[in-house]
C-alpha cells in the first residue's frame, strides 16, 4: 500500500470566485409529482441525495417516528418509482450509486465494516469485508469509480480526531490511503480551538463525495468556503477547487454535481430576512475552477438538489409542497 506525498502528484489549485459572474434568479419551470409507496414522510428526507448518468434520482425517505429509519428510493426523471433499496443496518445515510443504477452501502457486523452491493432492481447482491487502512476511520462519504473502485472518507475519533480518505478495490482491499492538505489544517483547528470543535468536525463529517461524468470522484469538504478535491481511481488528487457562495454568508448544503466539466455546488443561504432563506448555486469549470454562473433560488424553488444538467443550466430539486415533487429550476 502506498501513501500520497506532494512529490507524487501535480496539484492544480484554483479558487472559484462567483463575484465575476452576474447572479441570476432560479425559478420553477416545471413540477413533476413523484410516486411514494409505503409508510413514509416524503417531506422528511436524509441528505445527501444522488443522481445517475441517466438522470434518475435517489433519495432516502425517513419513516414517521424514527430517527433515520427508512429506505432509499430511485425514481425516473418522470417521477416513477423504479426501485427500493433496504437500508436496514446501514450507517445512517451512507450510500453511493454504482454504474448501471445499483448502489453500495456500508454497515458493521460488530467486528468489521462490510460493503453491501445492491443490484439495479434493489436486491442485495453481495457483501465484502473491508480492510482496515493504516488510519482506521468511520466512513461518512462514499463514491464509486466507473472502474469499480470505491472512495471512502470520514473521521477517526479515537485517539484524537483525524480525517481519513482511502480508495478500495471491489474486493474490499485498500488501494491507497489519500492525504488531503486541507484535512491537516482542519485537524489542527479541532485540536487547538475547543469552541470551534463541532464546526470543524462537521466540515469532515458533513462532506459529500460524488462521481463525476469524467470518471473522477469529487470529494467536497464542508469547510467555509467549501473545498472540492478531484480524485482518480488510483488515489491521486488531480485538482483542488475552492468554491464560494454567490449569496455571501452561505454554507455548503450537501449538493454537488459534476456534468460535462461543470461543477455545481448548492449553498444554504443564512440571513435574518425570510426572503433570503433559500438556496444559492455556484457553477464553475471543473477543470480550471473558473466561475461560469451564479444563482439564487426563488422562494418557490426550495429543497435538495438531486440532479443538474448544463447547456442551459437546469437544477432538479426534490421539494414538498402539497406533495412530493421534482421541480425543474432555470434562470428567470
């Protein structure tokens, strides 16, 4: 097993500043009701959501009266439910979409961590035990490379708080443990500042990993501003991009997608006025970090981003008004 050091990769660091792009308002262009079967609260979902290459979306619904119990569903772009994945025993909401529409989840049998593979129809195919990397950690983010490797990232809690990221092969063996420079800074902040410990720990625990259509995995650390690392299946950090909120004062909100070399990040707007308690979105070039567009959502366009499509920019939002629906939002 190899570890990454700065000498082994060329890191392209770019800072995406949305101020160069005129901020536009997103409004609802269409609404598609979605079907839900079973005893669920469709307005109460677990984050993050996911989207696959066919534009189908994945959302975990939470059953009434439970903390996080519920199933992960896949719907078509037309709102038809296609598959239900049983999340019983999974670590909260930690899953990733496999090529072709299957998913993976992580759970523990009390002795080791297991990677569960589900087929596109929702059936459980197999489980493999995961090797313990040199720095053991609790997986909080998962993403599957097209070649079958899996990126996992999370935090070690004892002894001390340490961030960890590793690439595994499909049999559960560690390919490489990845060192992210920003994690070192976050760990130092956790150690030094007791008052800010929770915020800095959340920067790691509430991060998101997704697979881009370019074959790389993009791991977004929920720092302020968020930092996005593009990582290859070999465990090499290809790029590092800092993305800032177009609204100012916003924090990353679990939403990140990479399509056609465009990186879209969702932010939650924090301010005292009710009129700005919505979402904002930054779209940057995923290869250079150059800002391409900046948006704030209309009050009628609220919810979690499930899919994104460019040319022109379209955001597909899981929303709940009179019932669960997918809202397609575009610039006014």
